[in-house]
C-alpha cells in the first residue's frame, strides 16, 4: 500500500477522552473512531489488525478440530426464556422489539442458540464429540464502557461450544480449548496466563480466565512469578491425545495464579516470597465447563451406546477478539507509539523515502516495494512529500516492526537502512539484503 493512496487519519494531538495508552494510540494512529459510547468504526488500519487477530483465532480453532459456523447477532427472546436467562441477564442485555412486537435481543453470548441448533440436528452419541464456534459481534450494555475497544458495548468475540457424551469427554474439550488458547495468544506475541476464575452468569464450576498482565488491567491478580516463564513454544500437540493435552494444562495451571474472586491467601502464602506477585491483568478469554446446565433446561439430549437418553455435556469458551487489540498495545508500546508483534502487524514493513521526487530514491523505494510484494509480504510505502521527521513519527506511531529507510546519501554507496521498531537498532545493507532479511523474519510467523 502507498500511503498517499491509503486512508490513515492520524491525529497529532492526544485525544482528551483516552485514559489509557492503547486507547490513545488507537485513536492517534487512525485505527478506530467512536460512534457512540462503547461503539466503534474500525478504520482501515484497525480493521487490518482485527482481521489478522481473527485469522489466528480461526487457524488455531481449526487446528484443534473445532468447526466454524456463523450465528446471527439478533436472537429471539423465547430461546432465552427457555434457559431462564432472559430475566436473569438484566440491563446488560439490549432488548429490541420488531414490528410485530416480538421480543428480540442483540446477543451478548450464544449458549441458547447453539443448544437450539444442536437439539434440532443431533441425536446420537455417534455424532460426538462436536465443537462449534463462531466469531461474531456481541452487544452488552456495559454500565461503564471505557478504555476504547477494551470494554466496548459492541465487541467482537470468538465463542465456541463443545458437546460431549460424558464428563470425561467434556473435560478433554475444556483442556483442548485451554491449549488452543495458549497457542493463539502466543502467536500474537502475548503471555496470557490461565487463572482459576469464578463463573458468573454462565454457570458451572470449572473455569479459567486468561489474563495479560498490564498495569491498566481491570482485574486484580495474584500469581507465582514463575508462571510468566511458561511457554508452549513450537511443540507439536496432538489434540486427540487426552493425556498429552491434560499434561500441558497441568503444566500451565499448577503454579498459583488467581483473580481476586478466587484468591486464597493461605495457598498464596505457600509460594516462595520472592515469587509472590500481586498485579493487574486484562481478561482476553475465558473457558467454562458447565455440564448439562443448558442441555437439561432446553432438552438437548443424545442416545448413548447403551440406548439410554442423556442431556449432552457442554462447555463454552470465549476469546475477546476486539479487546485483544487493546491488550496487545498495552503489552507492547513505547512513548512514540505502538510496537506490533510480527504475528499481528497491519503491514509487515514500512518503507520511508527520505527524498520524495528524487529519481534514484523513488526508483529504489519502488523496487523494494515490488520485491517485498513479490515475496508475498504487505509493505506500507510512505511516499508522501513530507519531511523525514514526520515520516518517522508516523511509522513509530503505527508501530510496524520493520522499517526500510531509503535516502540519496546511503544509495550513493548502494545501501539502505533496516530498523527494528522494538530495539530501535538500525543496520545498513543493500536493498536486496533488507528484503531478504524481512522475508526471512516472517517465514516463521
Ligand atoms: P468482563 O469480566 O471483562 O466483563 P466477561 O467475563 O463478562 O468479561 P466473557 O463472557 O467471559 O466476558 O466473554 C469472553 C471474552 O470476551 C472476555 O474474556 C473478554 O476478553 C471479552 N469481552 C467481554 N466483555 C467485553 C467488552 N465489554 N468489550 C470487549 N471485550 C469483552
Ligand atoms: Mg469472562
């Protein structure tokens, strides 16, 4: 993309309404525009990152054997009357009447609807295990929408639902989700710690939240510092192997890590004192095992091997897709702007032309731009007629991990400069070497 042909409405001033850094940078980098409290338009740069995050979520869900579908945002109230949650949910639920005076709602989550789909089409244990998920907009009329996309009213969530014949199979589905989530967050450059949580309105007793440590997080967290060193890395996981999947979950949940709702002072005190940490975290996902809570009230049953009919065992599992943009920025920025991890960056590299209009410099930039595209990469070429300082400031703000700087002085020696946004370190090399280096970096991403 050439910047002169893009739509990147960056702001020079710090927006007064933004209290935390991710919100401030998302507004300044022209990623989002607020349309009403907690409701945003996703401008091109923000939309690009949102799509990349969504893509990683899809890939990891499909890798775990989960099946994508798409349910609507609007739901009939009657489904929620069946489960008993229509009255329980309270003011967070946006209730709507259609022209026939039928009660509708904008879905805050989809347990009821997925259970309805299941009971309409599945009858036998032979069709299990089954996990269906979608990535769809949700609406929750939060009392206090704030911090930009972190606590919106309309937000994008991945929500998945497992259906299993018995408790053991359902617990395996729970564990499978935990491992797939760990992988998902790691690919986004995040450390998200699974913490034992309280279940809230969804119900059930087996639940973990995934928290990204950040001083601006809304949850108070208590943890053994050693949990922050745990990494999945690139080990191969066989998601059908119950023992392997469980062993990974045990590895990630044995050390103490809890939110304030489940915090246990006595257990915490057993952690060696120098590793005992109290901090704040951003909830980027949550998994629940709730058994037959919905299947019983809504009549979702299966015939088992011995011919009896039982309510299906279920769980639900959510990732805050749009909230993740904020969480990633909270975890990865400096005083000049965002620092995107390679896994989610909106463009793979920026090209800065220091002397727009100079024939040789323009030609060198065009060649680098074409070479990066030929390698399947997506570069952003700052071809504006602007001073170098302004171009650098924009690149630093929007946070592309790699920048190629091209000017007449370097070109006289056949060299350009490759700069890492994260370390700030620059290296001079030929344009070909810079292109190869960038391509190599993204090979493993
Ligand atoms: P919170 O405690 O932050 O209100 P929740 O526990 O009610 O969230 P879940 O029902 O677990 O939310 O939803 C799954 C995920 O969706 C959460 O882990 C979070 O990342 C995201 N999420 C929930 N509410 C919002 C919101 N208002 N804005 C953006 N993302 C949200
Ligand atoms: Mg939650």
